[in-house]
């Protein structure tokens, strides 16, 4: 059964007393600002209206406390039991890569709640980092077969004295925990959990090995809204559809289910020609959702249908895939939708949380929703009506030459704001730091096809820019609500997409398989893969600021500087080139904060550094070295007069941990490490 590991009773009672005090008189103990949602607030601003940490003192930040992930002692104990001959009841992998510590904690009063890489829920004292409790849902007993250990966060709900933590688990349950103790809520579902595989269409009959949950639920009133993470690489033309569902926060009963792949008689089936809606899957919401609490609306970004790079078996535009949905949170009724990509073939999932904000245009105030995308656009809509704030143009795009494939004739291009990332690939875009590097990039470029944005995958292989891991992904954007300025980190990440006839191993169900070439090249001298580089000119990643009142790009700067010690760049005097890494953005009253360094594509890039940028100019005003790379999105809060910046950190060979930075404490109090 799931377990909760707690601190000695006396310590827990102290923590519970603090929480009860918060519940009894929030006006006394609650700070004016609380990072109570994954993206700070229900509208996913990633903004903290705090200014204690500023350009003048950022460089003096120090580690106030750190907490080593509860996955470390758990895995040690499981390995000990296996070594002792105990039957664990499941196959424990020899290695659990824990560098995907992507979770961002939420703050409620003096407590932080978060999730570890393999799905354990934790509660920590937000001032000292002391562990209050850990709940282990034992998700590792049913890990999806293509799962890389990661989970991004939990959600908090409260009504009166009833405080709950909700987690959609990696093995597809929705669990409800008592926020004070970490114990399951017996009245929720069955013993505190709801099986999210129950009621799925295209019923698999057994637990789906490619169906998971990796993002926090959206809380809208007393409705808990969940999407799903579905492996949609080419394995089959059929799969489980990514229905979005709303559950009662008290009982766990299903309130509604929205079909992202429509069923017979529903709106959108006409866009799945040849009745391909009957067997197609995915089109799921694996990323982050946002909520307009006042209006009771939830904004859901969806992904590509099965499969990512070949759609000959699903002709048509494929509504509601790669679509921004606005749903009634209580009923699941569709209020409006905007499809961003038609008949997707590029893995341009909408994975970033939609940003809710108020902007001013032509003398009027607009409550808007902004959606940044993997292909480098920012789509801005009136969040009530769904009408575009700026015109969107339909433009012809290249047609596929792959037999059986029928690409959409046109795609959507917003006229404002301009793209924040490079789109398409030509010889002029290739790396040219030295003649030798340019020659190597040119040789790789000429092996494949290339063209403008939306050039489809091909049998020869086609460079896609931005690639599937480029543009803006799940880490999304931050917003300064005072100026309606959006800050987004991105990268082009050129990637070759190649389709090929099926092999006997795959069977005849799929017409084509896909080969995805990594967006790097290796010079002809045979140097190791760890010495590769992106094939495009710097910056390899960048940070952009967009004025959403005017729909204009304010500034762009490289995200990170050079790559110290990189053997292919030895002896070169380089300007900042961008670290080439994924990065989340934190906006505060005084700064924009982002990390640069390593990621799974380029583990050798950059040192672990946290930088502060001037919001008006993008100038780096200060930076600090980190003990290891930040992989989770940073968040910030202030308690007892001290502002903290907290993020998950991990790297190969390093224990994942949560790190809290703060200005030097005048009393020099030392917290447990």
C-alpha cells in the first residue's frame, strides 16, 4: 500500500499548529502574496510581485536551505530489499535516471508542496526546508514503458478547514491527500484515489502502458481538471484519445469528459476524414492548463494526434488536436476553440500553459489569453470570446511528397506579435563560427531537405525549424501584469524528420515509421558525440520580451554565454552564444530570472548559472553560480521578511535536490542540508 514517511511526532505537531493557525486566521498568517499554483496564479503568470531581491543584491544570493529528493532514500531501500531477495512485486530498473527533477513546488502559508521525479508528494517547511511529510503512491510499480522519470507538480484545494493536495500520478490515478498529514482522503474515490484509466475510449482492457500523468491538475472552484501524457511516437495508428476530464474535488466523481478526438455526432468529426476519429488517439493535454476563476473557465492546450510525424491514416485538419480550448470548468462545455496547427506533422504540441492577462489595445481593455508555441509564435485571443486580438492569416504551405500523406493546404500565421524564434532553414542559417565548422554543418545540411516553416517530413529527411524540442515548450512564458510584457525562453533546435516504409517488426498497421535525427552534427575527424554542436548559427537559445499591448518584440538576448571547455570552440573569442538549454522564466517586480546550462540534448553545454535580466532592456544585471543545473521552473515567495527563490536542480551523477536561495541572513541561521 502507499506509504507516508513522517518526521518525529513533536516536529510534525509544530508544523500542524502552524497550518491550523493559517486556516483559522488567514489575514494574520498569510502573506499578501502566495505562490499557490504551479505558475504562481491560476492564470500561469510565473510572476511574483516581490522586490527584495533586485539588481543591486542578486549577486549576493546564497543557499538558504536545500532538500535532497525523497527518491534517493526510497530507491536505496528498494535496492536493499531486492538484494536481500525480497520479491518487490515489480521489476525495479537497474538505473533510475533522476535528473528530470522538473517539479515546481507550490507555497501555502509556511509550507511547500511538490512532487519528485518518480512521483512522491512532499511537504516542506518553506522557511527552513525541513521535511514535514512524504507520501509515496508507489507509481513505479506501473511505470509506462516509455517513461522518463519526471513530474511537474501538485495542486492545492481548500474549502473551510478541508485542505487537500491533488496529484495525477505517473501511473494514471488521481489522488487526494490531507494537506496537513499527507494521508489519503478516504472519502475521495476509493480510499483516496480515482483510476484515470476507467472510462477511457478505445478501451484497452488492461492498464495502458503508454498512458501517464506528468503535469499538475488545474483547480477550478471545486472541479479538478486533468489531461494526460500519451506516448505518440510511431507505434500504431490507433491509440487512446486524450480526453480532458473534470472531477468533483470532494468525492472524486466524474463530472464531465471533453473529447479532444470527437465521437460520432460531435462537432469536429468532419475534420477527421474517412472516419479516422473512430481509431485515432492522443491529441491530449500533457502540458499545463490555466483557469479564469472569476468566469469559471479553463484553458486547455492540446497536442498532436497519433502519430507525431505521419498522418496519412488520419486525413483532415484533425480538430481538436493542437488546439487552444476554452471549456466551462463546471460542465466541460466548449465555449470556444482556436486550432493552432492543422493536421499536425511536426510535434508542435501546445504544451506551455496559456498566460492570462489584461492588455490595452486601441483604447480598450481586453482580458486576454496568450499562447506561446513550439513553432515560435505567440497567439493572443480575447479570453471570453476567443476572437484574435490581432489578425491571423492563412498562408499556403508546402505539400507532402510522402505517398498517402495529405497535408493541410494552409496554416495559420499571426500578424502580431512577430515570431520570437527562427522559422525554417536555409544555408544562410548554418553555423559559421569557423570555416571548418561551417563546412561540417553544410555537409549535414545537404544530406536532407529543408525549407520554410511547415515543410513536411519526407522520405529523404527534412529539417524542421523550430524542431519538436525547440521554440517554447512546457516551461512556457512569464508575464509582468503591470506592463503586459511576456518573457519567453526559446531555441530553434533544427531537427531532421524522416519517414520510411514499415518493417515486419512493426506490422502492417502503420504505413510509415519515423526516424528523428538529433539536431547536432559530428565533424569528419570522428570526435565523440559529446563534442557535437547545433548546426545553426548562435544564439543556440535566447530570451525574448514581447509587449502584448502593442504586439511588438521589445528585445532578444542570448540565453547564457559561451560553452567553456567545449573542444570544438577552443581558442575562439566568442560573444555570448546561448547555452542551448531548456529554461523556465521567473518574473518579479524588479527582474527577469532564468537559468542556463545543461539539458538532455546537450549535456556538455554551459555551466550551471542563474542570471538576472533587466526587464526593460534584457541586459544581464547579475548572475550567480549554482551547485548543479536548474531543471525545474523557479518560483518565489516571501516569509518573515525574507524573499526566497526555489527550484529543482539535478544533473548526471548528482543527487536531485530542491534549492532555496535568499539574501544573506543577518542572523546567519544554518538550516539542515
